[in-house]
DNA sequence: ACAGCCGTTTGATCTGTGTCAATGCGTCAA
DNA sequence: TTGACGCATTGACACAGATCAAACGGCTGT
C-alpha cells in the first residue's frame, strides 16, 4: 500500500491521487456541470483520496476545520453530542455527497463523521475551493447549491421529527434511502442497511425498540421484507400511502 | 410614502434605498468584516429595502428564487407545509439574519417566510452576490460562514426535536432567544414573544397546550414570569440547569 | 468450527404528551 | 360600554412510544 507523506493525513491511512475527471460520480458530486478543462483544475485542487475504515472517524466535533470531503465510496453517519451524553444522528451520507460543511462557520467541526463501512473520500481543502470558485463560476454556483441542499434536507428532517409519527418517520426514511440508492444505480427495492437500529432511532428521534417494532409491523403488513439489515421493499406505493395519510 | 416601480416588488410595499454603510447591523449581517470601500460595493448591490407588514409573506414555497434577504428590522418565521396540511416552523429570524438560502439549491423557495411584526428587509439579488463575492474574498468567505451557521443551527434543532423533553425544548428556546436579543443590545431577561403558542409548539415539535403548560410550570417554579406574550426571565441559571439534566 | 458478544426482536408495563373540551383574558371595533 | 374574536390557560382522559426485561440470532474473530 502506497503511503505518501501528507501533513494532514495520518500515516496509517492509505492515500491515493484523486481524479474527478475519471470519477463516475462527478455528475452527482461537486464538479457537476463543469467542462473537461475546469474539471482538470478541480483535479489539481482535490489533493488526495483517503481510506476510512468502518467505525473510524473522518473528523470529530471540536477539531479544526480545514477541508470538506466528498465521498468516493462507502457510507457515513454524522452525529452531535451533548455534554450529558445524549447524541443525535444528524444524517447518513453516501457516495457523491459532501461532508464537513458544518465546520465552515466557526472554523471548527461541530459534529462527528464516522464511516459505517470501509469508505474512500476525497479531500477538498477549503481555502483552495474558495480560490477556485472565484475563477470557475459554475463551481461557485454549484457549491452554493450543495450547501443550500443541505439546509433544505435539514428542514425535511425537522418536519419529520416535529410532525410525524413513528411509522411515518420510518416510511420516509426508507423512501429516502431507496431514492438515493436509485440515483446511484443501485436497486430501489433491495438494499443493505449500514446502520444499526439504534442509529436509525437516533436519526428519527425514536428508541431502537420502536424502530424494530415498526419494521416488524411493515413486514406483517406485506410492505417490506426485513432480514436483519437486509431490506427488500415489496410495496412502495403502500409505504408512500403511510406518509400522505393524516393521523396526528 | 415613496413607491418606486420595481418589477419584483408589489406596489403596495414601500421601498427605499438600502445602505449597509449606514446600517448599525453591519457587524451582525452579511458585510461583516469588510472594509469601508468594500461595503460601498455591497451598497450598490443591495438594491432596495422593502417593508413587509405583519402577517405578510416575504416569499412563499414554490416561488422562483432570485434573491436572499437581510432583515433590517422586525421578526420573521419560516415554515414548511406538507400536502396533508401539517406544517413545521423551521425557524424564527430577527434583525441581521439572512433569509431565503433554501431557494438556492433548486432555484425555487422551499419554505414560506412570514413577518411576525412590521419589518424591513434588504434585498440582495443572488447573481450579484455571487459576482461580488468573486471580487471580495471576505464577502465570499463570510457568506459561506452564514450558510454553514444555518446548517449548524439546524443540527441544534434536530437535537432538540430528537432527544429533548418538552420542558428542555422550551428552556433551550428561551435561552436561544435571550442570547440573540442580548447580542442585538436588547434585554436578555425581558422580551416580547412575537409568535403564538401554536407557532412555538410547531417549532419545538409540541402542541400548543404543552407549550402553555410548560410556561406555567416554569412560572410556578419561579424561573420566569409570563404575562401572555411578555416574558421576564427570573432565574437564567435555573433554566440552564433544566437543559444539562439527564432525564430521558 | 466454535464461542462470545453485539445487535435485534418481542412482551409487559409505565408515562409524557396529545387530544378534547371548557373557561378565561385582551384587544379591537362599533 | 359592549360584544366578538383570537389566543391562552387549565383540566380530564387516552394513547403512542419509552422503559424495563428476557430471549434470540447471526456476525466476528480465533
């Protein structure tokens, strides 16, 4: 394994040269909509890739902010911790999504990013991103869109946590995952959950037992098939119906 | 009242020339940290101010996105609506804060912004903001910080909605308001709520009756004094203690 | 292949918050 | 002043989801 000597990166992690121009995620990721030539400029900004093994932290709350990260492959969660030990999973991120934007405002990360499976990320040093987006309008604009999308996503989670009942939350969660897997070319109906029931519960504002019971009920009703972490969606319309209903 | 003919602005609304250089909020607002000369450039970008009367919309979900807005004076709420009628207040905004960033990602606003009292906002056309932030590094960087701060704030709300009990949520809400009033030079201990119990409840993921009961209990315990919308904080340390406790 | 352990499922009970309903208070208009 | 309306308070009761507890099942590493 090749281990170049880069200041920011622990030596225990493998790093390789990134190349957006050869990345099949580029239409999903930061260089969306750029010309070939512009993408090459981005290539030179995105210094290296880095492997992050399952359960390792990409960054921790309190660490200084230096870069944002694009997920090349794998699966992450982000969470926030309160002094008293309570924690809240704020999101699950997959290939092509951007991590670390929470750190821009105070120059310090405010949440933890943990790999839920062996993953690979591209490091985008933030000062260089700002420099380059002064040159490339499309990059500037797309980065703004990415941040705004994160805000809109957060509003969706607030809606979920603020107004929905347990089964609706889980339905929304499954539909969201399914949709994101679809747009990455994976099956919409069958996937493997990378997170535990406890992590799903934290994200959805529920206890793990409630998540488990809701899964069981969905299975009893023929909506899905659950085998531990393996999910097969049998009746996507039925799940959508759960969401549009008006119980509370 | 002066009524210039501006395409975007309803004629019923008064508009006046904005001037960041003469605005005492500029250290709180978008032009934070800019030189006098740079602020003048921002002045020329911020076309006009606009008055928004109580209960009027600044923008609605579904409307095209053209500009972000800085609150010059007044008080707003933002909320999201689901098809089935449920709605979630996603935030309350006061002077110096920025509205409208939800619209960047899809070029369409995804939430509603409503004035909770007669307010005045500065219109910042987004294409011009992007142009100018390519010239003024400090503006570019500060705008990124503002967006990031919004993401971090949203994470805080998720934590609140996901892990806290009713009284903790209300305590966090009061402390947050108090702190924001303080940094605007108002009293930390005494203020007027611009929103109804129902709106507070929507924001906190509670029913209005629960909000009302929590207020009453706080009053019984000598933490605050509530007179309808008028709040006086008597024991800020006691309120903070509610938050650090570990009940759930 | 095996043991050990972590994560999951399921059941029984408890409780915080929602729901429904009635009353009260303040403001505004006539 | 009076009435009316919108918002807030308070009480009684119901219920969704939390909590506590026990048993199960399938990875993971040796």
